C-alpha cells in the first residue's frame, strides 16, 4: 500500500517521460520499471565490469556506433559463462538476464535506437562500486565531462554526486547491494524524481 501511494506521488512529480539512464548494472532498469516507462536505454538487464564501463564512458559515441558481436569467453575470469557476452570493439557487456544472443542483440539495437532519438541533455549517468569498480574509478567518473552523474559506494567521497550506502550485502561489506536492492535503498538517500527532472542529486531527509 505504501509503495503504491509513493509511486503515484512520484509519477505526478515527473516532469517529462523521456530520459536515458546509462548505468553499469540493472539499477537503471529498475527506475524505468518503477515509473512504468518503456526502456529508453540499452543498459537494462546487463552489467559491465569497471574497466570496460569507464572506457565506454570516455568515448560513448564511438562505442554506441560499434557493432555488437558475441564472444564465448570473457577476459574476466570471476564467473562462468551462463549468459550471452557481447563486445563493442574492446569492451565487454554481460547480458545476465537474457536467454540468447539473438534476444540480447535484438533488444540492444531496439533500445539503443530509442536512446539515440533522445537529446543528450536528458542522458543521466550512474556508477556503483560493484563488478571491479574501484574508488579511483568513481573519482575518475566524476571528473568526466558528462552531464547528470550519480555514484554509489560503501565509502564516502567529498562530492555532491556521490552517495555513501551504509547497507551492504551480508558477508560482503566492501561494496553496495545489487542493482535491484540498490534501487529500493535509493529512496532513502536522494530524490530520484528531482534527478530525473533536473539532473541534480538532491539528498533526502532520511539520510545525511
């Protein structure tokens, strides 16, 4: 009941229906689901390891223009291949929530087309300290000339766009929860609608 009430309130505050979220995991997809909007980004149901994500952000136009192809083995050896793995030139994209390469490719192309139809003024960028994203990478993220940035980490940074998350996965205190759980926690830390409307990170009263 509370979630339903909150969702209705947030939907009324949303000023526009077009926004592109580029994120290194499925946190962005959760935003679209919550606000009942079609995915306007291909960064849904997937993740990128930190080094690849930072490389992508430094040259977004180049990588978006690159053709997505698939590989059989990742250069990152942390987990077995149980899902499609795509590459854009030299960066890997792990399609964890896709059943086949065909599905991943079709949805990547369709959602990328939607993304490219939306002004870059409405593009928002997110990063969190999972999947080999280091504190140094997050510092680098905030130095990039990208509009509308937010980061999440278990550590503190002297940056208005960074949010320290105090709730961490059980037994894994060195990084934030997964994208789905992190999205739910986000309401405690910052005003999501304000960020979508204006690209500005505005802290809430629930957390300092």
